[in-house]
């Protein structure tokens, strides 16, 4: 049983409701590239870009400069799932398969892994038995054609998969977002091949500029890190593309909608409340975008590259690229130029506290989906349970009774 936060005295209001994350090294060693399998900091990566999680908490990593797909267990043990340090195009099982600088990964409900094999201009599929096949595209043949056997991609980077096993692709060199059905039929969802821009609109009228990452929610909305436009875009039902956040100018400002700024955002992850988490690559930060388009900086400090572990702005990244989030709200970052995977764990924190009559009103944030036991004390030695609640993604509003004693303290801990 782990105590995550202790002590709240009745206080005036605090305005923020941002969940705080503590970032630590999960696998790999900063500044030390390689291809070694192993546990935690004994493992080595070389250019870890995209990351994706399966239902068991295993993390798949597009280890681009090693031409491999790596697997990291929940305990941080790294193995090579497929590929070798020899680049190529071979479909095969495990380390006999070959990739050429893969950049993006996504996992479906059956634990099939979809891979943007970027320099091969193909989308590959790896089964749970590590059998690798080419799902769409033709190795070494860039293009923009839709269809099945004739389909072509031009430097695909990001991939995402929905509940119906449709695969979405950020086809960067074509400035388009593509879709692949389970039968392997490729179509262009939005954008027009060879036409860069930033226009909103339906389907082929919309424009992107070298998009990198994609994510898809349960309603079928597709989100795009429109990298060279410094925008976060949303493709809603019917194929309409809108700008969710970003001004189009590079910068690091937090704010709402077009008042916010990004500096070449790369990848996206969604939580169950529809919040987006973004690797803002050249700001060296992790940003959060609410469904309403409000942008805040979750971790890192703009313009300050590094490899420090820490909470919030004290953490440092170096070209953060891939991002994934698990069911407990933990964030995993492909910290590319640090050659490591960084893990962010949400912390319990009381916020927005106000004294109202005989109770203390507060917002408790922390690892969503977890059961938090709230306890009270008047002497910081003897603690009595007040209530147990499951935490939603954006925190839990509480009314904590203080009775006739104004010197009441409260703490939250994980339920046993």
C-alpha cells in the first residue's frame, strides 16, 4: 500500500486542476544507443520513435535506427519482437523479418501490431506470434494511389487502429490521411496528394503539411498532429477536417484553440475522457489538449532539452516523439534522442480547495481508474477513512466534512 499524498489543511481556492505526472526512466539509458535486450536501463535503443500498448500492458516500440520492433513488458524487460539491425523488406517471423526505419506502431484488440515502415513506404502487420506481413503498399515504390494491390504510400509515419480494425495512416510525404480496411483496401480520408496547406474542409478540400501522428477515438473521430503546420487537427464524422488547437505559428504558448502554439508536434494519445496528449517535439515538452481545445503543458520546459527525471516542468526530454497511455493513466514516451522510454505516473493531488460551512471542498486528481481511499486526521498520526472513490480522468470533486474541528487534515492513498 503506497501513500501518494498526505495533508491538506482548510485553505483558499487554488485555480489549477492539472493532473501532475512524475516522469522516470523506464527502459534504455540516456545518451547510450544500442540494440541490447535487457531489463530497464540495461536495455538499449537507437531511435525509439512510435510506441503503443496492448491490453496486457506490454509496450511496442518502433526502434527506427535499429530497424526493429521491440517489446517492453510491464516490468520494463525489453526483447526484440521482430526485425534485426539489417534493414530490408522481408516478410517473415520474428528476427527473420526486416524493416527499413519503421516510425509508427499501433495495436488492435487481438494484439496485432501495425507498423508504418516509413523508408519502405509500406504498412506492415505483425501477429501475436510475430509473423510479419505487408498489409498495404509496395516496398521501395512511393506513390499516392488508393486501392488494394495498387495502393501506394509516400513516407508513412503515424498509424492508429479503431475498434473495427480500420487502420489510419499519416502519409506524410503525400500530405494526406489514409485509411486501410481489414480487407486491405486503401482510401484517402482527407487531404490531397502533393497539395500542402492548412485549410479546413471536407475530405480532399482539406490540407495538411507533413502530418506525423494520428489517433482515433471510440466515436471514430480521427486526430492528427499536423507537424509542419504546428496544429492539432480533428477529422469528424463525414470527413470534415477542423483545427482543434494551434495558431499555425511555432511557439510554446498555452491557451485555448488558436491562441495556443506548438513547435512541430509529432504524436498523440487519447484518454477515456477525450483529452489528447501530444509530444511537442521541438519544444521538448508533453502537452495536453482538452476536447474543447484548451492546451496546457503537462511536462518538460519549452526550449530545454535534457534527460532529467522529475515532476511536471522539472522533467526533461530530448526530441520526444512517440506517446501512449494505459488504462491507469500512465504515459509512455519514446524519448528519441535520449535513446530511452520514459514513463510518467500520475500523482494524487488535492486542488481547488475551499472551506464551505462544515466541509472542505476539493478536487482530487491522480491515476484515473484507481480506487482512492480518502482519510482524515486531526493530529497527523491517527487516520480514519472518510470515503473510497474511483478517479475519473479529470479528477473527483469531494466534499470532506471537518465537523467542529477546524484543524482537519486529509490524505489520499491507493486502496489495497
